C-alpha cells in the first residue's frame, strides 16, 4: 500500500466553507442548507439532517403577508393553530414535519441593558472561602456571603455562595461595589429577538445517488372569534393555506477526485459521499484509484469508463450481535449503507488487528462469511481481492469459532417387533 491506514485520518483534507445567501421570506437554522437561494423553486437540503425553517413572512390565501412573529404570538395566545400539509414526497420524510416556536435571527430593535460585575484592584486574584477572583477587569460569577446575604471576607462568617443571576445575586454584587469598593459595573446592551414560526423536518437518508423532492404547505386554522390576522378580520373555524414550499434533498460529491482519495467520518456526516464516476474519470482516466475510509479500510480498483455513480456513505458502528457473541475477540467493522458496486473488481485492505491471525468476514445480517486475505507484515494490514460490492465487513483479531449444528438423528422405531408364532397345539397338521 502507498499509505498505512492509520495515516489517513491525519492526512484528511480540510473542507472549505462557502457563504450562503438566504431568501427573503425564510431562513434555515444550522449547517444543513446547501444553497440559500431558491433553485428552480426548491431549497437544497441534505439527506438525513434536521432542517429548521424559520418563517419571516408567510403569504396566506385571502389574507396576504403575515409575519412569522405574528403567527408565533397568536399560537401562544391560543388564537390560531398552524399545521403542515405535505404535498409531495410524504414517504420520504423521516417523520411528519412539525410546527414549533423558534427565535427570529433578526433583532426587533428593542434592547435590554445587562450589567456585569468586574473585579477591582482590592479583590484582584484574591481567594475567599474557596472562591478565587481573577485579574482586574475579569467578570465575577460567584460570591461568598454571610447570613445577611452580603459579601464577607471572613471565612468563619460565610454561610453560602450566590452565583450570577441566582437569587440574592444583585444584593451581594452591589455590596461588593458600594461597601467594599472591590468591584465595578460594566453595562452592555443586547438586542431582543422576537419569537417566530419554525418548521422542523428531515428527509430520511436513502443512501442512493438520486435527489429527492419534497414539499408542503402551511395551514392556519382560526380557533377563536374576533381574531385579526395580517390586519384582516377572520372568523372562528376558517382555514387559510400558504403557497407550496419545496425542497430538494441531495448528497454532495466527494471533496476530492484523485488516484488517492480520503473519505473521513466527518465528511460522511456532512454527506460528502457521492462519487461522480464521470468526474473521477475526467481526472484519472482508467488508472487505478484508492479510497481510504478514515483509518479503518481502503478500497482499490481500476476505474472503468462504464462505472456508475455510487454512494459511499459508511459507518463503523459496532454490530453488537457479533461482538457480544465473541467477547474475547477484538473487532473493527465497517458498513456501506448504500452497498455501492463497482464495474471492475478490486481489493479491500484492513488493519491487521490480530496480526497474522486476523480474519475478515462479510456479514449479510445473519451469516458471517470468511474472505481469503493476504497478510502484509510491513504495513500491518490484510487484503481481500475480487471485491466488487461494498457491504458490511467484519475484521476479527482471530478466527471466529462457529458452533456447527448437529444434524438430527433418525428417530428410533419404538414399534415393538412382532415375531412369527407357531400355531397352538390344536391338533391341526
């Protein structure tokens, strides 16, 4: 091998971070957004990742635009009920999309004043009652207090402690400032953020190479009389529906195409698992390529011009049915969820965790099937050849003892034998 498997993790390439632009009416929380702009009417999201869609403004039929903050407030007040109506790809969701209250990313223009209490010269680096205060200007977060709830530096008089924002905090902290001159106050102003409507959903992993489109509308039902929504008076029991919001779930391509490639578990979690065969062919032609899967395994094969795209999503989770059955054996396991298949057969290389005794098996969920491997003492690896399809591989530090089931014996014939009897002495000849 050109590299030992253990060196792969250290050699993993850092991913670049691209900025995204958000559409006007919606924001998506977290790092699950692929493209922030509407693309052919669809948001691009990642398979298998929670998506939290913050509603800034929602257009409802017969009403017009309603802010997400207004919707959230009216939900809290019990005036309306908002539900999700799936319009496309209902079977593709990991669970039914849900409505919840989130926090708007944009501030509302109102500010709260926050005060911090900072160490002054007389208290700098002092230790009182087990509480060590920092340098001048560092924030105070814990104060020893006496029976009157105020600061004391006499250890015999300490009856407890107050921490920042807990009951009695302001009394003790102000005492440090006014009585002891041991602290100063620093004020900051923090902008408030309104609650807003948030839709939470996830498109289930398929472990394939195709995109999946899902869509839904939001339905608002009026629960009380005399409700105004978006400056429009609405009647109890009325329902109003939004336009359809659609999404395209995708797997992203590998972060690199070369003769030597790495696919780390971090990249798998980021769904950078799709191998575009034509892109790899453009890079290396029909040369041999090697993909290192973290520091667990490596696959090598000669690229075919007829190779199809594959999904290389994998896990290294323990299969407890196996490890529990062999508690004294060391294991490494790797499972390719999409069972990717290659046109040309290749080789899989694993860590020789048991030295020369290392044994590799494939596992179909029920049966362990041993593979013929070659041991390399230089690199500490074992290699199996003739591999086209990547499934579940179990690497054991020794040969696994398999109890063979005894074939059932033929049941004994318990019918008593009947002997020929001579005729009784009746005088017959």
